[in-house]
């Protein structure tokens, strides 16, 4: 071994040097153009750029190995809404195709209640290992920040965005027994019977809540808000006649509309949908200025390795491009969109925060 003064570096090997702390000596050594690597024959001089290149190469190899071995067991997809909700329908279509591609089962775990915030709390606490993914909506990820005084998670800090799935138009529907076959007739009925009609929602802070309150404010009508624990119970209440009307994402309602259990009056987007071309917009049907859309996307717990994020992202894009998947979404009045990259989806979510903040102000919704 080489003799002389020495200090201990983090790997417990000795470098030639004067007295210094291990941390400072190691940092000083790494900033020099050359690095002394100890050996039995004495110090070996290596160029720092070669060492850095080697570390980078090893990192790429490790990332590639992780991506190739993933997934090695079944995965869980937390759907932050109840079974039968729009999010549930949207997620099951894409996860079925993802399971085929990955060769592993993806179990959809419905965690509804509190407008999706219960499911997001569970997802935020899950291990960031790629075996738990979270399907969230604009209502739970963004609207909840304005409708709840305190959340048990931070939507901005506790999740890694992966990909957008769809941007969903809402559909204004009524129970078939309601004597209104147009938006104007519904407004006239509500004004003739103030406080008598029930407006269903999937819960306080849900997209159906926000879109419904916007409608009542802009149409100057007084109806009773009846929040339910998720999209399934919400839709069921309109079918049963407990509630007379609702505005909710098409995926939660179109099956009932096609079966004659609900009557669709209009859609909530600014322009008519190419998938539902016969439905007028609420704006053109009698409420000028009305526009509301929501989105659904997939996230991972914060800290999930980037190779896994990229692998899941790629799998999602392949699933959304599949012809059968597109057909299934079209039957729900939806068109899959996907994202350019996880980073682009993250920017989309942050930009939508400001849009929804303004909508919440228009609707006059206060945190509870």
C-alpha cells in the first residue's frame, strides 16, 4: 500500500492527502481533473470525465434493466370514484388493454366518496414502486382544493403525473318523467316550481356539483342540491326519480340514455360533440356563456422511478391508439386523447388549476 498521510473516504478506502474531513476531501477530489483510485500497487490516476461517463452509463443500464423487468407481478389501479362512475368506466377500458400489453393483471380498486378525495389520499400514501397507479379526475385533483378547507394530501406534491386519458363533455339529463324536453323547458319548469326540483351530484366538489351550480346560477333558477357518494349512486337517483336532473360526464350517463332511463337535453361543452352531434350545447340551447368540461388522467405516487413512469406512459399511449379502445370510448361519447409526455400532462394539470379557479368563483362555491 502507498504510505504517507491519509484520510478515510465514504467507501472506507484511503486516499493520499493531508488532514481533512472525509466529506470535504471527497468533494475536493471529485472537482479535480483527475481522481486518485487506491490499489495494492499504489494510487491509480483516472480522468474525472471517464469516471462520470462510467457512472452515467451504469445509470442507463440500471434504468433499462428496471424498465425491462417491470411489471413482475399484478398491479393496482386506484379509481378515485365509485363503481359505475364516469371515471370507473373510463379507467376500465384503458386498463384492460394495458393488462394485455404488459402481461400482468391490473386490478381496478374503486375508492369513492368525498368527491374522489378518499381514493387520492390512499394513492398518495401508497409505495412509489410502480405497482399502485391512481386514476384521478379534474374534480378530485383540482376542484377539491377549492371545496374542502383541508385535504389529507397535496395534489401538487404527492403525485407524479403520467398521462391524460380523456377530456369529457358533460351531458344534461333529466328523468323521463320530467315534463321538459329542452333546456328552456327545464328552466321554465324550475322557475315555476322554485326549490322543488332536485339536482343530483357525485358529491360536494365533484364535476357534477360544479357544473350543476354553474347552470343554476347562469339560468337564475333555484333547485335543491342532493350530493351522493359517487357517480353510480348519483345516476341511480335520477333513474329512480329521486332527483330530477343532473349534468355529469357522458361516460356515467350515456348507457342510461340509450336504454331510455334518462332523457338527454344538451352537452356542456362550447361546441357540439362530433360523437353526439344531435345534442345542442347548453350555451346554444338557452344559457349563453355556459361551458364546462372535465378530464381524467393517470398518476403515480410521488417518487415512482422515472423508468417506470416512462414504461407506463408508453403502455397507455399504445392502449389509447387501439381501434377497439377508441370504439368503446366512442360508445360513451368520448374520444381518447393521451399526452405528448408525462411532463406535458403535468403542465396541462397546472394550467387547468387556473381555469377551474375562475369557474369556482363564477359558481360561488365555498369550501366546506
